C-alpha cells in the first residue's frame, strides 16, 4: 500500500508556517485535552490540533475498519495494536481530508469548528499507556566517552558492547510528557575521599539526549522476532530526555547497573512521529565491526537522518544551545534493538517504549549529555547570562528539539521541554 501522505508536493488548506515541524506530510499521533476537558486522540498540522475522535464520529473514516471508539480514548494503545495496515490507511485518509484540493471538511464550517483546535487551546498528554520501558546504550561515541572517564581509556568499550545492543529495564511509572516539571532526586552518594555514603539531593543532575520508539504487539512469550520483520512492529518515534543523577549513579550502578539514578524521571515529546513519515530520511548507519551475529545482521538503510538540538534555559534568561547531534550516528539500529530484545522470547506489547540511549556524535559539540559536554564538570558551559553550568541547576529548563529536512520537506518532533525543580518537600 503506497504512503500517499508523503507526497512532497502536497499542500494543506490549513495554514502551515514554512519552518513548521508539522506539515501535511508528517501527520503524527498524540492525545490532548480540550478546553472543555474532553480527552481525545488527535493529530497536528501546522499550529492546529485535530480531533480524530470527532472526525470518526462525523464519519470521515468511512471504509476503514475501526472500532467505534477507536479515537475517543485516552491513549493510542488500541490504535497501535491494529497494526501497520491500519496506521497507513488512517494516515493516508487524514492527508486526503486536509489536502488543499479536498473541499469536504474545508468548506464545512460546522464540522471544522468541532474538529480543529489551536495548539494553545489544548493540553498535550502522554500519548500511550507505557507498560514497559527499556533503555539501550547504543551510541559508540557515548559509550566510549563514558568508558574513558570511568574506566580504562585504552579499553573504553566493554568486551560485549560491539556484539550486542546493551540495555536495561527502566520504570514506566515516571515517564511524563513535555511541559511537566520534574524534581531533583534525593539519593545515596559517596563523597570524594570518603568511605561512608550520605543521603541528600543529587548534585549532578544531567540530561540525556535520546529518542525512543513505540512498539505494537510484537510476539507471544517465547517467540522471537526475525530482523527482517522487526520494522513492522515499530509504530513511531518520540524525543526522550532520560534524566540522570550522575553522583547517585556512580555509587549504585555496580554490579547491576542503572537504578534510582535513572528512574526518577524520563520526559518525552507528546507527538509520535510515524515510521512512515520518517521513511524519506532513511540512511545507512555506521559500519559495524566485527560483523554482528547472523540474527542481528541487517540489510539496506536502517538509520535515520534526524537533527537533534539541546538547549538549557535558566529562569528568566534566553536559552543557550549546548549540543547539536544526529540520530544517524547510532551504532545499533532500532530493528537490531527490537530483534535482540525478543531474541530470548521476551514479550513486547503495544505501547512499550524503547529508548535509544544517549546520542553522542563524533565532535565535542555533538555530545548528548552534560557529563560529556563538560567532561565530568572540568569544562563548564557558559550560559547567555554569563553563569556557568557543569550540570543542571534547579529551575533550569532543558529543551530538546528534533527534525529531518531535505530539499522539499521538513518533518519534526516539536520539542520536549522540562523544568528541573528543587527536591520535593512533603508539607
């Protein structure tokens, strides 16, 4: 089935700014709350949120097999469960409805008033009920940088890293959408030169520049997914700030890896950009040496050219750009991650989220965390007000943006913007 929505010549009858992340070629999916406190599944074109529940009630999806309440729910899980054929049919139909040459909704003011909202009049929600969350560690540059800092600089990568997409299971209970502030975590740390840990606020709160992909129901327990099928089970992608507390992490991570230093908060962008929308931006990923084992060997283009930016915005100060990276640098691809994840028979469900791991590029300005950008605090970054940052201060807002662009179209994710508040204090 062709992806008609991706036609770069297509225009919408809705006004779309030239630099918008959301032209008619995007058609992402999300969940929002209206001013009337109605929660609905929607999409976005330009600066307009579109109520897909209302569109369905008005019969604009006639001919597509959907349950009666498919878009009148508070999560996308059921829609994602319907699979790739349904995703593509719905996305193509939305493109047709909002095509500049289609008068059906364009010329029906009564329907338009029910269906279309300005973005400033809606409140974005978490787009899926995330049952399980796995975070990978798949950037060779990031893993090498961390290995140089904390282990042997001559042997920065652990022996398994070039053979498997390393990952760990995180907490889905503390994943929040853009705009929801998070608190500086409390925890155990071991002060330099001491033998006894102390308990208190983390002093080294960091961002991690990541993306994440959302899966559909992929397998039953005990079944693995072959790599040539894995792409069919990935619905789309979001931006992910996987917050980290480096001092807590340093003390607790041996021998079982990330725990409280990671699970206090993870922030995602609210619109899921489909893999169909990202199809024109596929590129070949880095050469993998040694060659992975047969079950992880992939063919063709399996990386994506996604430009990524991170800004730090102190309170009442203009934001400072601190990192520019790209998803195409990732050593292990999403299909390799999903294939490996299920290789032991682990079940993957609709709405599960898989984090890429910190995305660092080859240059110092493309590193994906403050740990790397300041090299453990040794090279502070200067903000626009002249203050220094080694890590993230209370009341700083971290903003991540991501977009793909070629000569004819720009497809973006919007942003994930999160303010770091002081530690939570119980009244």
